[in-house]
C-alpha cells in the first residue's frame, strides 16, 4: 500500500487531525500521546523520524530536533475504526517534555477494578 493510500485510510477528525499513541517498540511501554495531520503522517512514514502537529503552536515539530530525544519509527498501525494511530518507535532519551521517560509517569487515577477500588 502506498503512503498516500495509507494516509487516505485514516479517519481524520473535524480539524483534520488524528491522535497518535506512541509506544516503545521492544518493551511496549506507552510513552506519549500526540497529534498528526496528513502532512505530519506523510513526513513520519517517509523519513522514519516522527513528526507531529502542535495544536497549541499551530506548527509541525519533529520529535528531538531541539531536545535530542528522537523517535525513530519501527512500526505504524491504525485501529479498527481508522481514527487512532499507534506508532512503535525506538525512543532516544526522554519522551515527555518534562524530561521523564514517559508522559505516563505514575499519576494514577482512582478506578474501580473488579468491583473494588484499585
């Protein structure tokens, strides 16, 4: 399937964006969530370096260009509805802008699991 066909398979939201769940390829650790538009996804799939769309700055950002904490693509999938992208990456350094390995740094939400408070 060509890159254009892959991009066309994504169900973009009303803003032309799709969420990307980023996962370390070998450990399956969830690193972060970000957003892409069609151009960011094209850059990601054709260069092997992850590019996102910054909703706050309204611009593209290639992960690691300023921090050195790059993400190299190891795999990419879309979910069953086509509206979420899973990127498997090889993360160099911290994934989170706070300097931590993952944006999911253990700040747990209370949840009921199996009828009991987790």
